[in-house]
C-alpha cells in the first residue's frame, strides 16, 4: 500500500509548550485514520501539520510522497515539498470559513476554483444537492443555520480533487442524517483511493469506517487497530 502520510518523532512547540511530542504515525492510501483525544491533546495541531499549513518543530514528515521535513532538520521544513503536497490535500477545519454576503453557490464556486476543482454551475448545484442544501443555493450564507454551513463545508471538500482528506471535528452542528452523510463521504473517498484522517471526540461516529485509531494524550500517541479499542459501531 502506498503511504499517504508518514511521520516519525514528530514534534511541535508553541513557545515553551509542546503540543506534539514524538508522534509516529503511518497512514496508507485508501485508509481511514481516526484521531481521538480530549481537548488540548494535540489533534488539531497534528492535522494542521499533516496539512502542511503548520510546520513541525522536529522529526520526520512525508506527505503524499513529498518529504516535508527530514529527521534532524529541526524547525526547517521543505517549503517546496509542502507546497507540492498541499495541491492534493483537502482540508476541513473545525470552524469552517465562509463569505457571508455571497450565496451558497457563489461560496462553493469560489473555493472550488481555488482548489483546482470544477466551476460548472450545474455540477456545483449537484454537489449542494449531494449534501442536502440545494434549496439554499441562491441564499446568502449569512442566512444559513450552523448545520447548513457545515454541509456547505462538506460540499467544498467534495469539490476539491484530493489524495488526502483532513477533517477536524466534521460532525459538529450536524444532525443524525448529517453524521451519516459524513460517513458516506468518507467511504467514497476511501473507495477512490484517498487517505482520510479525521479528528473527533465522538468515537462512536467513526467506529464503522475507521481502519486505524490514534489516541493522543498530551501530544503523545497511543496507536491501535480500529477494532481494538473503538466503541460499538455507529449506524452506517
């Protein structure tokens, strides 16, 4: 199996605070990894490092075949390698980002264009329909509920061509149908060969789709197989 993300001895420090301390993780192409941990455990920091938006302080990091950080190159990530990897990464932050005075369709078209995706209006409307908000395509985002905004975020992910999908708390503000949609999308990305890494504190939501669980405690990992310590399976 090709490797999508691999790190060894990965660290990240913010001033005197170590957010990540010696993380070793390998996620293959077409695999789904779940990041679990309490608030402040380092889940979001690790995702941001994997996204190449945040450079590590130390250790080795390779993303989509690009060596972003060599072992021993303390605090000096390879900028060109990071930029090359970033072209094939789709990123969902915990809070999302939207232009309030643009419509749902206009937001999706803008971000799809930035990500190198399609801009055909009919295709974009199909994506909005896929995530259940086609009826609001021409409404300004400032009128959207929190759940509708999260579904728009999911449409943006669908619009971006990616070999690595990173999701930070994707279930936030979603109802049961929305959570089921997230799992369905994860299965589709996996079937298409993309690696998916999801950070969440809702372990049961990923029990039916995760291949690998990484539990972080104070920036340190505890690695296990998905069926090993995951709770009972969520509804598919």
